[in-house]
C-alpha cells in the first residue's frame, strides 16, 4: 500500500485528489495539509511514501516545505510537486528543493495515479510538457558533482547505455525491450550506475546524464 499525504491550500483540490487516488487499491491517503509547515509536521507523524505538494500556498510555500521534508529526519518520502504553474522557475525550484517529480494539475486522472506509483517505486517524473527544456536548463545551471570524464569512465558500456536510454525518457521495461534484455537486468545495471555516480533517484540520474554528455540536449 502506497501511503500519501496531500498538500494544497484548496480543500476542493485535496478532496478531488483524495477521491482519484483512493479509487485504486494500492494507494491510501493518510493525511491532508493546507500549508507547508503543517505538511512537514504531518509527514513526520505519518511517514508517508509520497507527498503531493502544491507550490504556492498562503500559509507557507511548498518549496520550503519540500526542502525540510527531504532534509529529514527519519525516512524521506518522495515529493511530487503538483501545480497549475508550468513556469520553468517553479520547476527549477522544485528540483533544487529535492522534489522527485513535477506534474501539472490539469493532467489526466490516470497520470496522477501513475505519477504517485512511479515516485513510490523510486522513479522521478517531470510533466512531459516541460521535460526537455527544463532538464536541459537545470543541468546547464547545476555544476557537475565531479569531473564528468572521471564519472563516466566508471560506468561499464552497458550501464552508460542504460543511463542514456533513461535520459530519453524510457521506462525500465522500454529500455529492456530496446536492448533485448530482461527488466531485472536493466534495474540491476541502473542501480549499480546510480551507486557509482552518486544519484539517489531516476530524476537525478537524468539530470546527471545531461550534465555529463550522455543525453542529447
């Protein structure tokens, strides 16, 4: 069961999200908050797997709350920023704050459910409408964590290829079909690659790929 905390200053939005998410058997909404500080408190109390976080809220913005949540203490849930704004600065702010995903509120219901599941499974997500320009620009703004050649050289040819396919936006299953291997093989290689380059999730790995020349800008 995926445990979710909903954070939005509009009660009707929270009610709508709760209804959509609880239509599926593997998701449970354990708490709701209308501002950032309350969200931080509820996350520490309920230890959810995913937090659906609004960006702009009168009682405390979602980006500041995301920074606090990601910083711990305790188990750190994945934060999915759900907003009406597709402005690049909001997306950059969410990534910099440590969010694992970003999706627009006008998404289809099944996209929201899929996003929650993906983040709970350790996968990052950015709404397809803003993915390429945002990750490219974010990678340009963010200094590589170490000399690119040193990090890339640590990857095997297969690990580098899987990271390259990941940066194209492919899922593990799609990468497996592309490379004619088992999905479990993709997960194993990707896990080893992430350990070598020091990224914590798929979204960070995609940004790293852009920074280090393993993705087309």
